[in-house]
C-alpha cells in the first residue's frame, strides 16, 4: 500500500518563543525522542555510508536546536574526530554554555549561526567565494518542515556548500504513524505529542529526497533508505 502524500503543516514548537516553558519542556522531550528513535546510531551508520576519505574538519548542522545531538556524536566519534569546527545553524541561539564547554572538551569548536535557513540557502546557492565550505552537513528531523519547492532550494544550497550530506528524517509509514501517537509514553508534553504526529505526516518515503537532490553540483553518490523503526535517511557524497 502506497504512503499518503506529504502533508506539511506548522509545528507548535516552531511557533513558540524559545523561553516559553512549553518550548523548553518540548526540547527536553526531543532529547528522549532521539534516544527512542536511536537517532545517534542511525546517524553514525549513515555517516559510515559516506565513506569519507578523512575525518571532517568543518561540519554544519541545519536546524540544530540546542546542539545536544551533535554533542552526543562528538562523544561517540572521539578520538578520531577532533580539532574541528562545528557550525550550528538555527533561528534561535539556544545552545547552553555547558553544551559549548562540553564540545570544547572533545576538541570541537562551536559557532552558532543565527539565521533563517531559507535565507541562508538563498545566499549559499549563489556563487560567493567568501562563503564557508563544509566537509559535512547534517540535518536531523528538520527537512520535513519544508514543502518540496523550498526544500529543493535548500538541498541545492547544501550541495553547493558541502562535500557530503546526511539527513535523518521521520519516515512516512504506518509504523511511524503509530509510534507518533505513543510519544506520551516517554513523557512528551502536549506540544511534543502534537508535533510528533504532524512530523510523520510531513516525513519521507521511497526516493523522495533523491528526486529533489540537485544535479547542477554533481556528480554525487546518493542513497536513500529506511532506518527502522521510525526513520528515513538520505546520504550524499560528492564523487571526486
């Protein structure tokens, strides 16, 4: 049975002020959601698929939020990944001081880029030699926020700005749909419970991200696949 078409709707967390108590609680919930979804393990396996010739020196995370997921990656990848620069792109700077300090202990220098990602994409998609280039770009539970047209623009900017890309997104299928209704079991508040259902409806399946990946910045090696139980992955590496 084919999946229902993508349905992208606003998520409540995105509409709340960062200091709103419901937003703070929901961000803590998301840390538990990542554990329940095994996001870190899925992300590491996706990075392995890239077959990087060397550890990255510059990483960009889109929609980074509080920065704690990549901090778990930094811990997991030590000591092989060190002496690198991480740029966390988000509309708000909500990365705690203790999170920044923890990155430094793993040899990761953190810069928060406070920007609207589509504005960043418009700038990065046009030739500008002074813009930074990244060895790796990462997005987790972020691309599903966008309809196909702005998402295609965003992916084009990623292809122009990075040598490799990994995305771990909600998978749009029955199992993930059922799981999205059980977020309350791990203590999710009303914002997290509502957004989980919305996220799965906007998620991905089959080769939808591959279809949107640009051809103008090629050649690229790409792969798109389900990562059970609830995740859909897309990886791309520049073929040099």
